[in-house]
């Protein structure tokens, strides 16, 4: 009931602050209420103030489109058309940063309505802000110090270059139509008005030239941005090739490390009591005795050497039996027992 009452009396509302403080869903229900009584231009002011000035972070492009349809808002107030266009374009890019805004313009009713109102009011919305900015840009530093702080007045310069071009072209056409209309009216006056006609024509011609200059500047900016984007793409492609080459290099190095690690083998726990001499079978080479970490294997309980082996075991079929490769364990005396490995030289085959 409160929503219906608010919608029915929106046009007569004096203090909009309570409405601007409502959550987006309630505001939406007011705007879409079948009880809504509010002319289109005032509604555009209320909607932009709520979305663009009071609740900017809570509004997305779909929400804004829903409450600015042509049925609700066929005509926009000229005071808010440029700001609404800038706000709407920002929402579109927030939703999709890669969107082609010119493709969107072809079928987007709100953009067309904004451009139509702006172009019809080209003097106030485009030309005068341009003149203000030009005076500031051309002023000397000493003159600027005596002027109040300056904020850019030409809001259309913050639009994407392609959209700027479209808007300025529409303004030029509208300005030409106004100039031609003014000429037709003035030509109907008597000769005393000829001087005024020339002055008016010169003023309008100057404005058209300013718009054409602005259009050329916008096109130049778009070309520069396009070149910059192409350069960024080329740099990224070059960087990708460099990273691929570095990846291949690291793969080769990793493979070399894997092959190198395969040279480390576990010292097997194969007990050896020595080798019998080939010349005298009664002689046993005790230097070939392997060391056992088990004290029960030591001399004199068993004829087992107490020293580590004097040479590493040869590579043989015994290494194919994993059960026999549970090799030597090193006791560091502090409770840690560590496996012992040996390394086989890659070229000579020695340990």
C-alpha cells in the first residue's frame, strides 16, 4: 500500500531524500508500479539522482535498463541526459569490458534517447562546456591563479571515442539544421536585420568548426588508442613466445636432473665374507668383507668385518631384486637411521 501511495504522489513529492534512502528493490517497485503518476522528464531526474548519485555501487546495467524503458521514460530531461548517458555507458562496460559500444548503440533505446536530447540541446550540453574548457586551457598560469578551481565542463569527452564521434556528428547535424532554420527566419526580415544575420551566422559557423575540431580530436584519440592496443597485443605475443621457450628449456633441465638422480643407487645389504684368491684357494681377501651394522655379526661371534667395505658393489643382477636392495642403514648415534646411497659415474661406469 505504501509503495502504491508513493508512486501515485511521486510528481507532487517535495523532499526526495527518504525515497533516495530506500533499498534498490523498493525503489524499483515504486517506479514499476501501475499507480505511478509522474511525467517522463521529472522521472528521468529522480531515477538518475537515485541511481547515479545516491546508490551508485548497488546498481547494475540490467536494473537500470528495467527502470528506464521507453514506456516509462520516453523523454529525458536535458539537464540530466548527458550524465545519464555517461552513467549508463559505465554500467555497460562494468558488465562487459570488451563490449563494442557502437554495436550496442544500434539497438539500445536509452542511448538513442540520450543522444537525441543532447543533440537537440547542443548549445548548452556540448558547445558551452567546450568554450568554458577552452578558455581555461588557453589561459596563462598567472591568469589561472586568479580563477576559481576548474572542473572539466565537457562531460562528453569522458565517453568512449567511438560514442563521442556519434554524439558529435548528431550535434553537428542538429546545429546545421538550427543554423539553416535561423537563416531562413532572418532572411524574411528587412535589410536592417542583415547585419544581425551575419553575426549570428558567424557565431554558429564558429560553433560548428569547434564541434568539427572536437570530432577530429576524438577520432585521432581513437586511432592512437587502437595503435596502443595493437602494440600491447604484439608485446604479449612476444612474451608468450619467450615463456614457451623458457618452459621448454626448464623441461630439458628437469629431464636431465631426473636422469642424473637415477645414477644414485642404494648400497645393498648383501653380506660378503670376502673373496677366495684364484691363485691360492686357502687365502681369503678380507678387504672384500662387507660391514654389518648388527653387532652380533662382528668378530669373534662371526667372521665378519668391522670396517666399511673398501669398494662399492658392482652393478649386477642382484640390483634387479628389490628385496635384496634393502641396503645399509647409517646410525648417527642420535636415534636417526638413514639409508646409504652410492653414485655411478655416467661416463666411466665407476662409483
